C-alpha cells in the first residue's frame, strides 16, 4: 500500500442486538427479516457500517439475514434498501441492492449481502452502496458512539424504489467502552508512515482501518473502497 496519504480510523464497541421483524411482499416475493430472537455480541461488526473488509467481524452475523419466499415459477428480481440511524440521526443513507431469488424459499445472510458471495441461483447486485453521513463521520472521530442503532429494511419492484417497509434490526450499543487514538489523531491524514498509539478501556479487540486517499476523494469513499484500505485487528 502507498502510504503517501492515509486516513486512520480506530473504533471498538460492545453491543446487544435485538432484531425487530415483519413480513413484507412485492412482485410475488415475501421477505422476513431474521432472526426473530434477540442476539448478543461482544464486539460491533464495523463492516455493517461499510468500514473495513466486507467479510471482517461478520461471522457472528451468519444467522442475520432475509428469508425470501418466491411464489412465482421463475427467478424474480426485486429491489432491497437498507438504511441506518443512531439515536434517530442518520448513520448512512439508503443503500440499495437488486436481489434475484429463485422459486421457493431462499435465505440470504448479511455477510452474503455485503460480500456478494452466493451459492445456487440467488444473485445480488449493489445499486447504491453504504456511505456514512457527514454528521456520523464527525461523531466517530471521538470514538464509537453508544445508544441505539436501527438498520431499517425495505423492498420494492425491480426498477422501482424500496418503499415497502420490512422492519428493522436494532442494535443497542453499550456505553461502557472508551477508545481514543492518541497518535496520529483519529480521522486525520498523514503524509508519512505513522506510529500508532491509543488508549482503550472495556474492549478485548480493536479494529484499525488505514485507507489511501486519492486526489479529490472524500474520506468516506476511501474507507468504502476495498482496494484502498487495510484492516488490522489489534488485541487489547
């Protein structure tokens, strides 16, 4: 990686996840947001916010996803939308996916949706990816915020907009963890090889994301481009 211009981001959190669910349908395809039972996790999967490698920290989310039931006799394509907010403030605006599901029942997990790795005839194409809001990007420079995170799911017909609500996955992030990147300052740019120093209380693992920034590129775009970033897991 070329370290001429780097963006540094360090975050960690603990959470309790309590999914909300509902069944919705469009074009003969119904969708359930799963699981229906609350789930607990020790670290927040940063990839759900488009930060870091799309497969990182998602192993615990294998049971999280969407159960499709296609009543048609042929493959059917619909549009799916996912947005997120933290205590009512936008985390990222609507991310849209074109989802093609075969007849019958098909489960697509969150890791599959983000990575695009599927078995069988199900297909997902990213139409609009995750892009962190400016307000949230500024907030996380001071450490990962606590409170309630809601991932709202919606669907719509192929070629249309995802306006039919399917429910939400709600993550309640605990406020007992304190993280501060001391050097270089969190969220800043550096033109030389940095030496990292941080303090953190309450977490067992830290995720450090380093991204090369191209000319006239935003920090969020650099973090969302896998070929420009490196993700390092650090023990406490």
